């Protein structure tokens, strides 16, 4: 296993607005041939030297797997995600990758689009920052996948909330990332739009050669998208229970099945128990 203990310098523009970060080693881009396994080993994180946020967390995310983190507000889910992405460093423990992942893509809670760039140029920004020049075809292809071909020349101010998040998702996918980190990207949207975007993610991400870690507060979203749901305790984050989700192809009608309802109920009870609520 390759131990990743620190992040290699991230341009400020990429961190604030761009959803894809490319690491380099000795001036040469590292190209990963397949999605990495990710392993957290006894990871500890504190803030201000005294606020314990993550407590000896151990978690395995298999290559090409989709893992969702569920837990109470403020329990440390996003902190775990950012440590995996290299935006924060743990005080103790290790975050290991089976191989270097040259491309890690983020979808944040806000779309973080550049207001002076149209949809096409926002989506192409990661490739532009990576030094690529001929990327029009890649941008057009991913815009087609997320249903934004007709909106390519629109400015962010002219987009609905759902279209903005589709643009953010397209920007994350345009570079074909091997590690995708989703920090509750659809949490601010209405339920119908959120369901539709979850269906887009299931269609575009599940089954491709990408390892995914997602933070969400929605049990139904976690069950619909993930291969495994990990329930975390209130801060400091510890793993309370893990649920394997074997529900086959993720189509809209899955949400109406008894198997889906049973799994969401089990996870809800585990989450309530983790928060100390009576059964």
C-alpha cells in the first residue's frame, strides 16, 4: 500500500472553484490505471488542539466501490471526506491508497461555478488548469450525459439550482476521475430534483472505474446510490454500523420496493441508536 500523509500544493483557484484536483510527483503527472482502494487506519482528527472530531476511524473503500457516510450533523463526516481528498491532514493514523490516484474530483455542497464563465467553460475548467487545450469534445460528451447540451452557452446566473448542480457534476466527471468525493451536493435542492440527480449519479458513476465516497444526511439517497452505508456516531466520529446494499440496478422504481423500505428502516434505527434516542 502507498501511504498518503500530506497533500501536494493545491492552486487556490482550483480549491475554491474547481472540482478536480490533479496531483503531480517530481513534475510528472501520475496516471492511475484503475480506481484505487482507499483505507483509513486509526485516523484521528482534532481542531484547535482540543476539539476531537474523528476518533481512531478504520474504514476500507474498495476499488470501484461506492460508500456513503451517514451521521448526525457535525459528527465529522465532511472532515473524513476532506482528509481522504487531502484537504486536511489527520493528527494520527494513516490514509492509504493502493496506488496513486492522479485525479480526485470533488462535488461540494454548493456548485461553485465561476460566474463569468458559461456552462461549457465552467465544465472545461479542470482540463484547462491541467494544461490541456483541445477538450471541446470531452466537454460536449459530458454535457450530453448530464442533459445540458442545450445550456452550454448559458451563464450561471441563468441556471436553476438543479442545472447548476448538473454543471458541477459534469465538471467533476469531465476528467474521468479515479476518486470521486461527494459532499452532500444535492442537499439544498427540492426532493424531486434531488431524486432526479441521484438517478443521474447512479447512471453515470455506478459501474464505472471510479471509487466514490459520499457524505449525505439522506438515508434514502444513501441506500439508492451506495454499495455500502456507514453510520457514524455523534462527534467524535466512530463507526457504529455498516450496511451492505445489494439491491441490483438503481432505477427509480427501486424506491417503491419492500427491500428498499426495509433497508432504509434498518439504517434509520441504527442512526437513532447512534444518537442515543430510545427505540
